[in-house]
């Protein structure tokens, strides 16, 4: 019997990838809508191009306000750290290569949203938002993807875990009739 990796059959693996692509597309639509909607503000600060300046300013606030502000930049992109490898569907990829591909793709998506968003009313380009987005993606990837891939690889190496059906078990045994003796 040929094993086809996690999930058992190519059709099931295909369903996993399709589900991952669907969730990735849905997540990107929501993040894009949140990032590109116009904000009403009486004034807009200029673009923040100095790295870590916004983060330092946020940390100078109260702990709750700082956590809320930093979390608002880290959390929206964090699911990409899991959804991008899931959509790719590779369980034998190296951890470092997968991390590099995921972080690079997320950085380019975040940069594109920052640049396009700077033309929307109330939105400004912020380098620190880009850094925090990448931090969220990296943390989510390192926390989830290597452990899940290791588990899927162990499951694929262990083979099928179901018990044989009754017909398969009966076919495997040689039938004997107890009343018939052995021929001389």
C-alpha cells in the first residue's frame, strides 16, 4: 500500500490545501479592508520613517495603552505565519526555509498595504507598523508551524492507524476445515 503523506489520500491533502487557501484569502480580505478604510481624524501626523520611534512613544504610555497599541499592529498579520505555510501544503519543508518564505511574503504584503494605505485619508506610512507586523508573523510561525509539521510527519511515518476491516482480516487467514485430516 502506498502512503501519500498526511491525510492518507491525495484528495484529502488537496482539500486541506484548498481550505488553507480559502482561509488565507478571507484573512487577507479582512486585513486589507481594515488597513485601507479611511479614518476620520481632525489632523494626521506625518509619515514615521524613523525605526522604533513609534514603538518608543507607545511604550511611554500606560501599560494598557501600550499593549493595546502594539497589539493592534502585531495581531492582524500574525495568522499569516500559519496560513501561508498551510496554503503551501508542504510538511517536509525545512523550518528555516519556511520561516524565510513566510516572513518575506508577509513583509511584502505589509509593505504594499502600508504604501497603498498612505494614500487613504487618515492613514500614514509607519515603518514601525511594518516591523510589528513582521514580528507577529514570525512569532506565530515559530510557535505553531514546526510543531504541527513534526506531528504530521510522525503520523505519516506511522502509517495507517485504522484497524483492518473484517473482510480484510478474514482474507488474510488461510481457511482450514477441522474435520479434514492431513493427507498421507
